[in-house]
């Protein structure tokens, strides 16, 4: 199965401090507030899906169907 090149030159550094802070903030939200945030994320993904699929196609070298099904849906 083809995977993107994950060499250090291509993978952006991860800011673990920011990720940890986001995790803590999310953990402190109520169930309803988490649902609202996840709904916003879902809408962002749906609105941007064409761009996301094209980016996956470019990075991984898969056709549109494979990029959508295998990469975005984790199959």
C-alpha cells in the first residue's frame, strides 16, 4: 500500500505543547460543547473535501477514489 514519504524534510514539526493544551481544553468541555466543536470540524471537512482529496492524491499518488476511500475513511 502506498504511503506518503515521511522523511524529516517533508513532515512538519509537531508542537506538542499546543497539542497538549488543546487536549486539556477539549477535555474540559461539556459533552454538548464537544458535540458542537465536532460538528464544526465535520462541516469544515465537508466544505474542504475536494481540496483534501486533491492534496492526498498529490502526496500519496492515488487516484481520486482511492484517496477518498482508503485515505479519508481509513480503509
